[in-house]
């Protein structure tokens, strides 16, 4: 039995880091849709027996009617390839959810119970699935659960394996929490899961991770999992990248640049040839007279779909200690600011702004 | 002091520029050169050589001797080496990418130009454009360079704030306000998008519910139809059974006479008329005629005008009253004037100047130095006398011996004679070879210096006495006591008087303004009142009261009009009641007559006599009717059953009815088996008929379908206009991000401005007395005692000087020469102030006297010579009189006069 497993696509997600009003965010959402089609096309071409979706296929709070139509048409397009969906906390099975509103094609099965429910995939192979029916507060699906039949039993749901939680970052909430050992205890050979965006291949459970980048800093081979269920219940897994976008996180050292044009040149040189979306963090030391603003670098390069520039640890080449010894207004100013109770970042901005004003410069907005 | 003298084209300015460049070098070029740098290169770069270098050796106060070699074309190749140790000091003076020796002085090449390096005619420039030099010096004080002044920097920050942040005020078009509004718009848009989305999901949920409901109702309709089949079968069975029973009961039917029915109808109609006869209405209160009379006494029309005082008028009056009270209060707060006649017309500044002059302590004779001078004089005299006596003795002895030797030689005593001559000559030579004259010369020089000190102190005492006498004379001329504290107290009183005068003026201005406002308020009151009320009164309060009284009167009339309307309504009701009363009496009479006629037709009698009381008659008629009705019902029941039987058979024969009933029973059993008892039970046990239930279900199905269609229509409509929540969130995030940026910029600019203003204030407070002292200590010397005090405003470096009359005057308003000298002193003071402690900044001056007349030139040169006792002064000049002055005066060990030859300058 060959299964194509995915989760956490998050259709209709918001991309706040992309400049508002631009088409980049909309293109990012279109890319997520393209990725779903790539997943289904791949499953179709690989003659997979079924596609499993571990939840957070879309975001309930943001979905558009167009997304509902898109999902229905996409799944209908691959009929009779079976599609099983276990709704997650973002796409919970509620009264107004897409799952409850669309007349799905017969190949689509959506688990709608908050308890694990069985579906026979083939003789001797049972898929147990469950749904989040509320956006928060869903409890452990495996608690007091035990399969009631023989053969191979596998599960599909959206939950948080508590042993993996620390590696997912502090912002991850433990929806439907459980422990890995509960899978075996429940009589399940394997569990295919959604919720964690960072991929994880454990002995008895698999997190495919989000197949298309949602933010920067995502590491690990994300994508879909081609899982083959052997008659003895063992699972072989192959990961495949199906993303239609790449997200590149770059740090550019601007030390040695003498003007904003040189900084711009260095940034554009660093992102030349990169596709998809990119985030650039500028670091290093710049001469004090460089007039640089974020808006100078915000023009979207033609080779990218989305682009974000931010200032990291950048210092300006001033000898504050020497300036503080001057018997001048400038010296007094530097001395006062250095001894004032200010946050380091604010102190740097105040010092540079004041010194630029004293130099008669009009580039008084300091990054 | 060093003078470089030469005629035109002898290279003076080149030497001056070379000295500057040898110390400060040139900035490393990045992009387009500055105008000054471009001009420097144009004027001084060799035309015919590829190289352009300059070198100098400097000695720092810490003893280091350093050689600076600047490659002015490629500043990265410039070197700075310790002459004695060979150490490289590049790191100490690297500035703007090149070497700058001014850094040892705590300056840089630009601030060095602003203070210590004066170009040709720069001193004269202050007379034509003093703000220019002031600004240059301010920049040096602010930043030790030629950047913006502190005041300009603060202005720049505030203007930048105004353009790039702005105030959070309504209608502002600046970034802060517009971004706040953008955030608010985005927040509203997001809330709207979420609300729309929520509504959409609710509609979707409702649609799902309606769909479920429609499916359920459809199932129920099918079940109801099945129940109907079963019920019909049961009804056919009942019908067959009932037909058999009726057929058995109905056998003998009878008819009744028609007249009985007519009498029953007549009696029932009469009885009904009697029982439904009207009751007489109850009449109380005034009659219609009495009410008409009351109405005639009340007014018909409402008066014109306000019924209650208008708020507009009341407000106008309040404004008048408020301003009256304010005027009264203001009158009571008038300040009292101060008598200043005793000052005899003198200004407070004049009095303070006199007080200061009188309070200045008298310089004292330095008795120690006088004693030293006396001691030196006596010592010199004694040693000179002793020296002269000793020399004379030796010379006389030597002469005597030579004379004796000549006598011995004459008498041919050769050996003694030669011996005597040699001894005599030795004594004479000895008298001329003593070191005593050099020692006496040194003593004489020491005495001359001591004498100079004593003379200087005498000059200061004399100068003090002169000033004091002038101050006393001036006070007496003003008719004032030349007492310091009295003059200061009088000056304080004058200042106080000025303040009080200003307060009175301010009070009068305010008084006039309030009075104008009061008059305007009163005028406004009359204007407003005239639109509500006509009056001949002139007093505001009386007119208002008159208006209020008129309003009260009009409101009372209005009450009477309301009363009239109430009475008219009461009259209308009373007239209707009286008419109804008369009609009811007629109807009762008619009913009684009909009752008696019916009794007669029905032959109703009691014990053979007629009954008079209408109520008793009605009871008897009712009993007769009931008896006749019971008989009729019995007959009708029999006929009805016969009709029922015909209806049950519906034209069929008994056999046909039995067959149809059997077929329906079979079908009902089939349906029951299909749907089951549980589903059918509600329909079978319901009291409602199956048709009714089916009708209800169909109605529900239609309503559900309609609701479903309605919801789906709404969903379609919303889907066309729904805003994307994700896009709204992105816009809000972008707006918030922009607001964060502007808020951060706002805080930074405000904090920076605060720190800069504070720094400016602190530096100005500290630098003012330093500059005053530095300039003031040289001022009497360079102005030959004409000015002895000075003020320097650190904010704009404007200089004021004070002379014997005790009044301060702007330096730029003085003669050219004096102003030049004063600003030269200010340059020196700033150079001292800005120079690193322990180092002394030299002065490089190029033809600073070229436009001065002889007297001024001499004054400037003497000033420079005085300054050169403390620092190196290098002066370039082409004037012969400067050369002559230098030859006569620059004779000290640290002085030098260099004459440049124009012929040696390469073309």
C-alpha cells in the first residue's frame, strides 16, 4: 500500500513580512495552491493508493470561497485517487468550515469525529482518523484509545508529540498532545501526523512538515512523504520536495561599503540567481557618512517573488570615545548620551543622529 | 614670532598653504572633491611636475620630534615618523582617511582653518561679513570642525522632525498622523474583513443546517404518505362497518307540518330581538349645552413668539454677564506703578556699569619687586665701582713698571729692564682679560627686567585710578551717590520699574481686550434678542427679564388653548351619548312588541290568562322552542343516518365496498412492512390528519428550500465582495510596521534634540567665562587701555567690549582695526580652548594686515608679538612697513625674519 502523506500546507495564510499592497503575498498564496496540485499530480503519477492530509490544509479564519472551489476541483481532478483528510486546529471541522460546506467528490473522505474512526483501506489494513472540531482545546486522540480489530492499523491526525515539541520552537502550541509510546500502546503500527512544521521521522510516527515555505528560517527536508505500508505493519518512507517556492535566508556583510549604492550592489550581488523568496539581514560596519535607509533596498528584484531586507548588527564607524573628549558641543553631546540610561540600540541611533545633524547632514533617520 | 616677507609673486601664500598642508595634509578623496579642496589643488598643485608633496618637522609639547611627509596626490603614501625613534604615528592622526597633524592639537584640518589659520584678508572680512566668521567660529565651538553649528543642527533636527514625523494632530498631512490613520483604516478594514468572513462562515453553517433539514423533511414526507395509505385502509374498513350498522338502524322515516317551522323561526327571532335589546347609556357630567358655553369662553388661536426663553438669548446674556465679571475682576488686579525719579534718567545698565567700575579693587604696589630692584641697583653700583678700581690699579702698576723698565734700559741694565717691562705689560693685559664685564652685563639685564615689572604695576595703578575717577565723576554728573551698593540697588529698582511698566502695559492691553469683548458680547446679545423679542429697554438685564416674562405669558395662553381642545372633544362624545340614548329607548319598545306577537302565534298562556311581564313571556317562549327543537332533532337524526349511508356507499353497492376495502388493507400491510412501526407511529398516532401533516411537511419543505436558496444567494453575493482577511492582515501589519518606524524615529529625534540642546547649554555655560577671560586679559594691551572688559555670547560668538564709559558695544561696530584685533584674540582664545591640554596651537597668518593703515598695522603686529610670547606665530607679509617693524622689534631668540626672493620662485 503506497500512501502520499502531507500536512500543514496552510492555504490562505497571511504573509505579513511582504510589503502590503504588493502582489507578492498573493503570489505566495498561489504558490501554496500550486504545491497542492503538485502533490496530487505526483500521487497520481506514482499510482499511489491514497493521499493522506494531516490537517491545516487551509486556514479557517482566512479562507476565501475561491479556496473552497479550488479544493473541491483539485480533489475531483484526481478522482478516483482516494484522499483522506484529518482536519487540524487551523482547518477544524466546524459548522461553517469548508469541509462541511462543499459537496466533495466521492474520492474524498474527511474525518469529522473528534474520536479516531476506522476506514478500511484494503483487506487487513485500517486507517484511523480524527478531526479537530474546535480551533483550540482538542485533547489527546490516543487517550483511552485501543484498536478493536486485527491486521495493520495506522492513524492520521493532527497532534503534538510532546517529545518533539521543544525542537519545534517556543511559539508552537501543543494541540492534541500525546506521547510517542501511546501509538504502540493503542495498537497502531504507525501514525501520520500534522501540526509540526519541522519534519520528523520517528520509529512509529511521521511528521511530513509544511511542504511549501511559510516563513524564513525553516530547515530540514520538508515536502511530502511517500510511505509504503508493508504487510507486517512496517513503514518505509521516502521524502520528496514538492515546493513551488524556495525561501532563502541570507546574511550580507556590508563592511567595506562606502555608499548606499555599494550596499545595494552587494545585496543584489548576493541574491543574484536566487529564486523564490529571500530575506536579507545586513551586518557589519559602515562608514559614518553612509546614508542608508531600508526603503533604498526595498525594490523587489525581478528574479524573486518576495523579498525582505532588515538591519542586523550594523555599526557606524565613529570613534565615540575620542569625540567625548572634545571640548565642544559635539563632545558634550557624545559624553552625555554615552552616560545616559538608554538602550544600546537607542543610544546608537541618538548618537549617530546627533552627529549627523552636527555635520549638517540631512539623512537623520538612522537604522 | 616669525615673519616671512616678500613682494608679490614671491610665494608667500604658497608657503602659507604649504605650512597648513604640511601639518594637516589633505582629506582622502571619495567621489567628487569639495569646492575648497578643488580650489586648493587648482592654486597650489605644481604645473610641471608629477609629484606633489610637502614635509615638515614639528615638536610636540611632550618632547617628541616628528617628521610629517604628505603626498598630496596620493594621501595613502603619506608618512609620519618619530625623528629620534623612527616610530610610526599614523594611527594617532588618521582622519578622513589621511594624516592630519591637527589631531595632536585636538583639532582637525577644518577646525584648524577656522581658528589658527588665517588666510589673506580674512580679518578684514569680518567687518564686511562678521556673521560669516562668527558662524565659522561657532562651528569650531560646536564640532571643532567646519560642520554645522549646534543651533543649526538643532534646527535641522526640528525641521527633519516636522517633515518626516510631524505632530499627531487632526488634519495633519505629516507621516505620523497619516500613518496612524493608515493603521486605523487597516484595523477597521481587517475587522470588516473578519466580520464578513465570520458572516460568511455563519451562512455556510446555516446552509449546511438547511440542507440537513431539507433532507429530513423529504424523508418525513415519504413516511407521511405511507401512513396515509395505512390510514385510508383503516378508514375504508370503518366505512364498511358503519354502513352495515346504519342500514340495520334506519327503517321508518316521518315528516312534520311546515307551519310549525315558521312559528319556531318567528319565536326565535322575537326572543333574539328581546335578548339583544340595547341597554340605556349612563349620562353624567355637564350636558352638551353646558360644555358649549365653556368652550365659547376660551381663546381659539395660539399667540406668536417664544413660549420659553431661547437658549441662544440665554447664552448671549451669559457671555455678557461673564465678561462683566471678568472686567470687574481684572480692574481689581491692576498693578501699582514704581517711582524711579531718583535715578535722574540713568539706565539700569549704566548704573550697574558704574557700580562695577567702582567696585573693582585697586592694584597694589609689589613691594617685593621694588626691594629687589633697589638691591640689584645697589649691587650693580658696588660691583662696577670695585671693578673699575681694580682695573685702574693694575693699569697704573703696569705703567709704572714699564716706565721703570725704560729707565733701566736707558742705563743699560738690560735684564732687569726687560723683566720689569714684561711684568708691567702682563699687569696691563690682566686688567683687560677679566670676566667681570659679562657678569655685570647679566646683572644689568636682570635689573632691567625687574624695573619693567615695577613700571607695569605702576601703569596698572595709574590706569585703575583714572577709571575710578571717571566713574566717580560720571556718577556725580548724574547726581548720584558714587556708592556701589546704592547704585546696584537703584539699578535693581529701575529693572523692577521696567517690569512693572510692562505689567501695566500688559494689564491695560488685557483690559482693553476684555472691554472690547464685553461690548461685542453685549452687541451680540441685542442682535440675538432682536430676533426673538422687540423691546425699547436699554439695559441688558431688564430686557432679558422682559423677554422672559413675555415667554411666560404666551405659554399660559397656550395652556388655555389646550383646555379648549379637550372640552371640544368632551362635547363631541357627550353629543354622541345623548343621541345613542334616544335610539336605545325606541329599540327596546320594538323588541317587546315582537315578543308579544310571537307568544300570541304560539298560543302561549299561563293558567288560561295572558302573561304581561316581558321577561316571563320570554322564558315561556324559550321553553316552547326547546320542546319543538327536541322533536325536530329526533327526526333529523334519522334522516341524517340515511344520508350517511348513502354517502358511505357513494353510489356503490355493498359488495363493491367490501372488495375495495380488502384491496386497500393488503396495500397498507405492505407499506407498514417497508417503513416500520417506529417511523410510522408519529403519523399514525397523531390527532392531525395525514393530509394535514403532509401539507405541513410540504410547507416546511418549501420554507426550507426557500431559506436554503436565500442563504446560498447571500453566500454568492458575499463571495463576490468579500475582502481577503489575509490581505487585510498584511496591510495592517505593514501599517503597524511603518508606524513603529516613525514612532522610533520620533523618539530618536526628540531624545537627540534634548541631548543636543542640553549639551549646547552646558558648553555655552562653560565656554563663556573661558572666552571672556582669554580675550579680556589681552584686550587692554592690544587696545592701549581703551577697552578693558569683554563679553562673548557663545551661542553666536558675538563680541561686546566695554570701555571707560562702562558701556558695552558690539565689536563689529568699532573701527576696523579694533574689530580685527578683537576677533584675532577670539580666534586665539578658541584655539586655546579647543586645543588638547598640554599642547599649544601655532598661528599661521597670511597678509592679515594687507588692507590696514599704518597705525592699525602696527597695532596688529604688536598684538601678534604679544601673542607670540605664548605660541608660535608665523606671519606672511608683503608690506615694507611690516618688514621695518620686524627688523626693529623681532630681535629675540625665538624671533626670525625671512625675506623671500621672487626670483627664486619657479614659474
